[in-house]
C-alpha cells in the first residue's frame, strides 16, 4: 500500500511523515498559467524558490513530487499561441525542479506532456471524472501512468471498481479522505469555479465566492445523513479496496497544518482511528489559533488581495460572507464540537453498500444512511439552527441580487 499525500509546503512536514508509506507529495504554486483544483485564496503564499527547495527535500528523503496541472477548464487558452507558450514555461520550470509526475484532467494536455517532457509520469486527476471502464480505457490508451478515479461516483460501487480494475493495467488510485457527497450535483460547477480561481491572467483575478462549498455545508446541516452519504473511506475499511486490487490512495488536504496531515497519514497507515471522523475528512475541520500581529495583518492583506473588489461585489455583503465562511471553517474552535461523526460507531457501515445500487436508489426510500446517522452522527441543535439561518440569509442575498447591488 502507498499514499500520495497533500503538501502544505511547511518545512516540518517531510520529516514528520518519514517512516510511513508515502510515495509522493502533491501540490502546486498558488497560481500559475493553467490553474488547478483549489482557488488561490485557499492556499498559503509560496514562491518558486520555496517550491524548488521543498521538491528537492522530498527527493532527498525518497519521496516523489506530483505537480498538479489539473484544471477542469483553461478557458480554451490551451489552443492559443500565448497559452501554449505559458504552458511550456510552466512545464520547463516543473521539470527543472525535479518533479517526478504531473496530474492532468484535460485529455489534450497528456500527449503534450508525454512528447515534450517524456521524463515526467502523467497522472489523471479526479477532475477528469473517470467513473467507468470506457473512460479508464481511454486514458490508458492515451498513455496515462495512473488514474485517480472519480470517487464521488464509485468509491462505494464495488462492482464498478472491480470492473475497472480488471479492464486496465495501469495504476489506479482512490481518494481516501474526501467528504464530497456521492453523485454531487454541484461538482461540475465547483471544479470549473476552482480552476479559474487559480489561473494567472484570468478575468476573475482570483476572486471567487465558493457557492458550492457553502451550499454543500448547508445541505449537510439540514440533512445530517449527507455526512454519511459521502465518498470517504474509513481507515478501517481500506482492506475492502485492497482486496479488489487497489493499493494506491490519495490523502487530502493541502490547506491543513502539519499535525493534521500527519494524523491522517498515521490513521490510514495503521488502518484505525478513534474519534471524530471529521478530523480526517473535512477540509476545514481543524483548529486554527486566532491571528495576531503580523499574522493577522497578513490575513487581512490576503483578504483585500482576493476579495476587496468594490466594482464587483457589495462590500457589506462580502463581509457577511467572510464571517460565515470563518465560522463554517472553524467549527472545532466552538465548545463541544457541534458536529461529531463517531468513527467507532461506523464498523459495518460500508458492508451494507455491497447490496445497494446507490445510482439507482432513492435515498429517501432506502433509509440505510439515515439509520446509521442516528447511531453515529451528533449535531448541536443550537449551532445547526444558527448556521442554517446564516446560510439562508447569504443565499437570499445572492439569489435576489442584493449581494451585487
């Protein structure tokens, strides 16, 4: 078993994960000419020299590096002379840093990289939405070295997982600790929104209201069974996937501090975890100390850089959205942890999906996840009511147009 682990580019991460089966780190600059799977404002500032040093340090410790060239959309710039020149410049930089692999999601990019930079392994990202045999065969025939399957569609579809594994010879990878909803109807829009929000030269200049994430969080609070109607793989359940021939797993999240990333690597390496499953799977589920002094000033500067756009959005509404996002992101700073997924009470949960075809099933009639929610999920009712009110007010401002008046 091996893990591809998100990097936060902090100097203590590589030392902290030594001894675990980490084959590579993955990440990228906060913005570049192609963009990627996270908006620039979600990632810490990072210069090219710091990036180069991090890749070099990983290599010294026997860990590869996977650079993400994985947007869902490039605004068709990949077909222009300017876009091609920018792509070449980025690939030259990445290759020159000693990166061992790159991840793409657009088919046009894979043969370009194979031809111009044959040293690099090319992995196919989850934004390519590979969820069936035909798509997997397409990418294998195109020359891919590895595919990360679209986990929201098939992480609990064991029949499809087995069919894909038997159909192709290349490495297949699964995301272990994402908590996106199965068959999420927001995923397509979310992928494109995030991609453009990290592209240099895009008209948005990094600005983005993460509507999809806000809507997702609101839906889960309104219906807590959605916490379980999700794509995560518990550490204890990795064996169900290795039995099918899956031995490569991706561990998120690039915005997490080193102790959180190490805890996630440890849990999946050991195949066990005790506590709130959100600690492993939620992007914003860890504690952050309140910013002070220079740290607080830096945060305000980042807010101004990406969001202070008087000609684009109503400032008062933006401040309210900022407060909502902060409260949503820091739930574990609230006393009592208002949302708790008891991992110890989910033993046996995954096994039930072997007899359920979720793609053809009406969740409201099935009730399987709802029953397990009663056993394993606790949501503080006061927190729930307050947050749902904040979400409702925010969406009302968006839908009415008041946010932009």
